C-alpha cells in the first residue's frame, strides 16, 4: 500500500507584503453570525481554510501561520531525527519554529 503524501510545500497564508492571500473570507453562520476564513495556498491552489467563529483576528493569524508552516516543520523534524547531533539540523528546526509563530 502506498502512503498518501500531503500537498507539497511551500504552503502560504500571506503574500510578501504580509497580507492574507485573497484577503480573509467571510460567510454567514446561523449559529455564530459571520465566520472568518483564512485560506492556505500551495502552488496557487487553496488547500485549507482556517476558520474562526469568534472573530479573534490575532488567533486567526496565529492559526494560519502555524498551518502554513506545517511542511517545513515536518521536514525539520525529519532532518533532526536523521541527524540528531548536527547543529545545522537544530538550526533548521529553530528556523521552522519561527515560521510557525507570529512575531
């Protein structure tokens, strides 16, 4: 059996200028009012949406950043597992962690 692979990276939530790609999307939710969506892109295709019903912009931003960093975090963990004593593997992991967090 062949393992299904995730969509190749890079995954992005923001353009170079720091704004969400396609801006934020909203939809009317009967239970919660308007709902925010932040699209996550890979190779020009929306592959995921971060959804918030509480309009917490900071949390939406942090969640989108973490999700977009997932492929780099996975690659860094694999490199660290293969080379646990290599300082470059540790640096790669730290760099991936920085991508996953909002500054």
